[in-house]
C-alpha cells in the first residue's frame, strides 16, 4: 500500500464513466496487478533467510502449477501443444535468474517481490532486444511466469479472479478482457476500474454479462481498501464510497424503478422490430461465446451480427484447435438457426492480448496500430486456416456468415479470400461438407476501408461497420484511454459523413450494411444510424429491448430527417443535441 494514500470514511461520490448499466452495493475486492502495486518494504538482515525461503516455496508452487497445466494440455491436445510449458519450466529453474534475485535481496534488503520483479524486468528487456526472433519471443515466457510467481508470492494464484471476487465489487486499475470474461454475474457484483472507456473490451464483456460497471475513476484504487462498502451506479457513472443510509434508500428506489422499466422493455421486445411507418429492421446480437446464444433468444435478437471469436482464444491457455472451434461455431449456429450467425475471424491484439499466446505476440508501443486482427492472421496462416476451416465446416449446420476484422483495403481482403479459397479446396478434396454459398463480409473500421468502400463492396457480400474502432481511428482517440474519453464523439461531423459514405457505396453495389459497434446498442444513436440508411444493428444482448423499443416508437421518415439534419451540423455537440431531442420526444419510456 502506498503511504500517501487518501482515506475517507464519510460518504464521498467519485465521478467516472457509465460503462454498464445497473446498481450494486457491496464490499470492495481490490484487484491490484501492475508493477507499482507490488508491496514495498525492507527486510532486516536477520529475516532475509526467511524471505529467501518464501521465494523458494513460491518457485516450487509455481513449478507444480505449470507441470499440472502442462500435463492437462498434453493429455487433451498432445505433446506439441504442451511444449510451451517447457519454456516456462526452464525459466523457473534458471539458476542465474534465481541467484540474481537472492543476491538482490542480500544487497538491497528489499522484499523479495521487488527483488524478483526487478531481476525479471532486466531479463525481459535483455531478451526483447535480441535479434533472433525465437529468443526474442522468450521474453513473453519470462513475463508470463514472472506474473504467476509474483501472484504466488502475494498469495493470489490459487484462486481465479472470479473466485476472489464472489459477491464483491471488483475495483482495479484495469482488467483484461479475459479476466472480465472469467467473472460472471454470480461472482462479481460490479466492476470499477481507474482507467478504461465505454468501448474497451473488458467493458463490452461486463455489459454482456449484465454486471454494472463504472470506468475511468482515476484514483479509486488508492482511495479504497478491501472490504470497504461502496455503491456503484452504472447508469450515471458514479461510485459512492461509504454510502449513507439515505443514499442507500434513494438508490433502492431508483433500482426498483429501473428494474420496472427493464421488465416493460423486455415484455415489449417480444414484438417485431418494425417502425411506426412499417419499416422492418434487423436487430442482432454481439456475442463472445457460443453459450451466449441463449441470451440472444432471451432478449429476442434476430440472430448474431457479431461473434467475437477471439474470446475463445482469450479464455484458453493455448490456441484452440480447429475441432474445438468447429464445435463452438456449430453450437451457436444450431442454437439460433434459421437466424444468421455472423462469425468474425480472430481479432487478437490491441486491448486483447492472449495470455496463453505470449509467444505469438511481441510487445508493441502502439498495439491498436500494430499486429492486430487480420494482420496477425495473415502472418499466421496455420492459425488462420484452422479457424477458416472450422467456420466453413460449421456452415453446414446453420445460417453462418463469415466476416473479417480490420480490413484496410482491397488487396488485404483479396489475400484473406485467397486463404479462404485454399481452405474450401482442402475440405472439398476430403469430401467434408460446407456451405458453398457462404456469405463473406468485411468489417469497415479503418478509415482507409471506409474511403475505399466502393472497391471493397465489389469483393464481398456485406459490410459491418465497427464504430468503436472507426471512431478511434478517425478521431485519433485511443478507445481505452479515460483521459480523452470525452473527445470520443460518435456524432462528430467526420464520423457522420464517413458513415453516410459507406452506406451510399454499399447500397450502390447492392450490399447490406450493419453497424456492430457500441453505437448501435444506444437508443439515442440507433434512429440516426437507421436514418443514415444502415440496414441492420447488432449489439450486446441486454441492450436489444431498449433499441427495439426505440425502433418501434419512431417513424423511418422521421429518422431520415434526423440524419439529414445531423449531417448538416458543424459540430458534434449540435448533432448530439438533435439525437437527444429525437430520443426525448419520440422514444423515451417512463
Ligand atoms: C468495433 O470496432 O466497433 C467492433 C465491433 O469491433 P471490436 O469492438 O471487437 O473491436
Ligand atoms: Mg473493432
């Protein structure tokens, strides 16, 4: 714990960004993970032997855990897949690394966590600077193992975040998407992070799990301790420390009122998504796992508009096999047939590093501009082909469509399609069934793709606009940086003109356009998108009822007028005001 911590015991309200709706009241579980949060104290010379013994015990425990994981992977998947863990074991047996850590303890007298962390960082930096690619990748192994060992030293590794967070409000500097995926409703009451924004992937996962979340609270981790009582308001984006009785009472009433509205919306969402003037709109769901198909049905979604397949990879210690992927894609398709399931090929990288794939990714200064999504897949044909074959095979079992993420232009699309053709030929040669007419689309989420939409439309069957990334790249706003989150403006004139351009180009070539970014799940923006000519909207399942309500409450002719007026505005604020007015006057449920 830092010594300059600020502590309050009276009620204090901290503003943040509303990231996932809901209200929760509970005790804090502080999930600290970054370097600065390591405990820092000095060890007297007489107790250094004990400190060294603690280190030996943590090394042993970590070796046993790695061996256990290795044995499981070897049994299920074979020796090749398990080989990565040999590299981890080598790190844990490395005499130089262990010896240096113990020497550091002797010379500095610092606690062993700090000593080990310092030595491991030196090793990581040294490996990262090696020319040889294989050796450079070992930096990732050391990072992985060092993390595990530190968790053991801190007494955290035995349990997953999910177990530790059971019935608690998780407060963290940041959490990774795979950690978020490990927390389900029954375990965490709410998630609060110092950093992050509405479109960071961990937040998207929280929304789909219906866990209230507030992000961008800046220094909350320094203000609370494990066990403190907090109230999380995921509607307004507030965290209230040590809430008073009166506040709890007021929030109890707000919670009841909100629940009531949600139930009414859900009830109303049984009816079709048709506007008051008779235009039918396809409202689909975004999912991260096949099991979420039941949520899609619960919220009356018209199939899946975006299956973020990378979450299969994030929740696994290694790259899933073709067969495992096939089973997942087939399960989703069968659960929702005849409704469509749009499966997006891997979008790893950016804010979705793969814990078990450290050997596949190098550390990057700008991960969102780096080796992400289709770029990674085209460089890793074996991984890409396993996924494409799995999707093709699953296409024989339901209404599957395939979509590529982060396409930047026509040549890249052609390269991806060439790999897909190879996979089709391989399956055909083996007599494995697949849908020969599988629709293949592309995400439009990079400005270069938007500007060349006319060219891309000639080579694919549909577009899906990823507004989360498109806005990030158009406005140069890092989508996970809370400091600039207020500059992330979906109604910026550049965004609206770009959306209009994409839709016009797509329709000119008779292909449909969906929006699957977070903008699509916001009832304030849904009428604008539909008015701009977007054909389909896809969103986190729990957001479907509110958007369907908006669609059913509006007329398409009015939405078209809204879009036309919004396009004439010279500022994001002016267009935003028009959308809000439209929502207030035509859509609001009270
Ligand atoms: C997007 O960028 O809008 C999108 C839907 O993809 P993701 O959020 O997974 O990057
Ligand atoms: Mg994206």
